[in-house]
C-alpha cells in the first residue's frame, strides 16, 4: 500500500500539469495561482526585506515564513512562501504573498486554507511522498518503501539464477 502511495504521489509530482488536468476531469478542481503583472521600476529607495516580510505577515497572520524569492535587480515583486496553520507541508508550504519591492505593497495572495479539493490533494503530495506527514516513523517507512523495488529486483534476480541452475 505504501509503495503505491509513493508511486502515485511521485507521478503526480513529476507531472503536475497532467495531474491537475486529471484531477479537474475527475471533478476535483485545482486553483490557479494569481497572475501578478510585472512591477514598474520605482524611483527612490527600495523597501527593506524586513518590511516585505511584515507586509506578508500582515495578510497571513500566524503563518510561518519558509522562503523568500527576490525580484531581479531592476525591480519587481518579492514572493513569500508561507505555511499557514493546517498546511500539511513544512518544506514546501502552499501559501504565497507577492509584495512589490519598491513600495512594500501586497499585490496578490494565495492562501492554502482557501484551496479547492484538487488543490488540497496537491498540497498533500510532498508530505505523503517524503513521509513527513507521519513524522519520523512516516519518513522511515517512506525510505524503506523507496528501497523496496531494489530489494525486490535483487531477490528476483537471485531467485531466477537459482532456478536456472537447477
């Protein structure tokens, strides 16, 4: 069973567009990310990263900041990746805040708590695939299940060789 979960989640992680299409076809809609238009290059001093983070936390209070993606040197938006309460993925949380680098203004928010069914399934892919949904025991089980195909292959070859000799 666990090997099947690893296989299905691995396929869905490797083929996200196809997975989203399949989920939508099954009646499980997937949310689209907000389209953020490129920011105009502001004149004057850009805002600090601390101000950017404060702006992100103001729209997703209680969220844990996981990543900060910075804009190019000529200006643009910061993208904050944040884990809101209830988001199953610690390493790859699914809430985003786009903040304009020149003004510190929040321009878009994608809150995982508002996700539709297909997106909620997608939000669980990483934690199920790497076993983190089950804590240390889940990670160990995922690692053992990841080794299982190799073990099955080796024992199959050994069995085939022993039968061939006989």
